[in-house]
């Protein structure tokens, strides 16, 4: 059976790293098996759903390279929900209830006081049609609950958590439709998964109890259930759920210079014991994706680690990938020269300014000024070949006896006004003969 996965965000806000991880894992699972990855916008909350958020979700997925193979919107599927809901009404698998939130809260407190599980007591099942008619005449609109079958445990093998079992007698019949006719998450999601041919539901562990109820919904609608897997939620470096993780969006990461390849490389391995490898792109990660590698322990997300991975990614990016992001005039040779010293692409501009000049004239000591003056004379006298740095330093080592830091640092300071940076063998040809001579001469007179 071909694998079909889905990512089902609500367009009520921007994606954060936890959402993106869910999208990525579903994309990887589908690509591993040559299947399909679908986007479903769960936009039944008309008051909070916004078109700009839907557009931002698409844009973020595109930035990450997680292009879906199809898209559905729940707001366009109302007739399907009505049709399937009517089937459940006819089969007496949903029923009308009228308790207010305050009444339900009171019932829970009483049950807890008696040492009983705080679940719905199914009092509404005792109402007859006359009772419903009287409530309707009084202007009361019912909400609807799905009637769980309590005859046997609900069990499934979870792709990450292993064997799972829930006792439906210890569960409340979930509300699936509000009094105003609007839908809650549970039932439309099942209806959509059936209609869209979803074979694998991969989501966060906070949905485990939802899965138990939804398994019965699949059965009540005459459908086989998909395979389920529930990944551990992300936590911060302090080892607990972090508000920052819930607000760390893609726009903020882009602003910080994070490349999509780095975020993909890190999120694909969080929760496993596999090392994070900046060299692996999404396709390579998909080929080795394995749900059994994920543990049940919380997955720690560390922004500092993300930036370390980002540096590793930047060090491998080809010129064609970054050319449009670089300063005007910066060549492929310049990119390759400075790339090993970058943690973020935008830092290339700083080094391009060093190459293109002018640079500040460093304040050298008397001995170093004399040394730099000799360097200028040596450079002026020698041929400018394919390896001018090696030729210059070799000649100076022989003529002055300097070596190591005493040889290289004053030259670097005079040529770049920096104490460290990219390999001078790569920088000097980019600075050019005339530029290098001008900088060395200037440093002699500070």
C-alpha cells in the first residue's frame, strides 16, 4: 500500500519549530516510501482562521523545501462532514447533550470527591424525544458527543511508542459538534483522513488520547484505521516545555540567518540517537528515515546547536545556491575563500568588504612596520603567480628568519586589518597585487 501522510495545521497563527518538525517527519515518511505528502488546512474555526496565515504556512513549507503533493481545506468540505455525521446519527453513535461548562465542572468535582474518574456520566442518554423537543422549544441547542463502545479496550501498535491500550470506560465520550453547529477537531479529522486516503498519521504525543477515541470513529464510519505514530514533544535546553518553542517562527529564524537545510538537518534527528549531519540534505535524510529510531524521551531543541549546524551547512553551500544573497560583485572564488569562516551567509558581506577594500590601517609596532615594509618590497619584486602568498611568506621567512605567528600575523593585520580570518593564500589573490602593495605600504607609516 502506498504511503500517504498529511500535515494538518490550523491557519490561526504562524508555524513554529514544533509544527515544522511534524510537517518534516510526515514529509520524510512519505518520501522514504515513494508516497504522497498532503497539506490539510484545518480552518473550521472561522473566527480565528486567517488567509494570511494560510499563505504564510505555504510559504514556510516552500522555504523548507517541503512541497506538498496536494492541499485540502476543511472549510470547503462541510457537505462531506454533514453526510458522514448523518450516518453516525442514524447509527446512534452520536447523541445530543445540553450541560453547560459550569455543570460539567461541578460533575467532575463530585466524581473526584467520590474517587471516580472525572468523565462524562452519559446523563443525556436518558433523555427522550419529548425532552429534546422541550429543550428546543426553550431555545437550547444541543452539542453532540460521540458514543464510545466500552465493550473492549482500544488498542493499537504505535510506530514510536509501541503497544498502546486505553480503557474506553475511563474515557469521556468526546464532544464532536458544538451547539452552534460548528465542528471540533476530532470527527472532521477522521472523515478527512478516510476521504484523503491517509495511511499514516504521524503527530505529537499530545494526541495519543485523541487517537484512542478516533480509532472508534474510523470503525463507526466503516473504515480501517491508518497506522499511528506519536513523536515526543520538543522541550528547551532546560528540560521542560518552553514558551519560546511555541513562538519561535520561521520568520524569526530567517532573520537570524538560519538556512532551511540546517533546520531540516537538526529537526530530522531530534528525538533519535543518530548524529546530526549538516552534509545530509532532505532527500538523503528521507532515504534513511526510520520511525523505530525515535525514542519516547522528550526531544531537546537547542538554538545554539541549530546555529552550529547552520555553520556546517553554510560551509558546504555552493555559489549557485547563495549568489543572489551575496554583495554585488562578490565572485565564486571569493565565496569559496570566505565560506569556511562563516556561520551565516550574511557574514560574507563583512569579508567581501575586506577583500574589496579599503580597510583600516592597523597600528603596528616599530619592528612589525619594518617587517611589513620589507614585505612590500619583496612583493613588488617578485612575480605574481598562482600562489603569491606562499611565494611571499617563503621569501620573507628566508630573509628575516621570522616564522609562525611572527611571520604571518603582521602580514594578515596589514592586508586585512584583522587578527584572524579566511586562509590568506585564498584572500591575497582576491585582494590583488596593487591592492596588497597599497595596504602594505600604508601599514609601514602608522
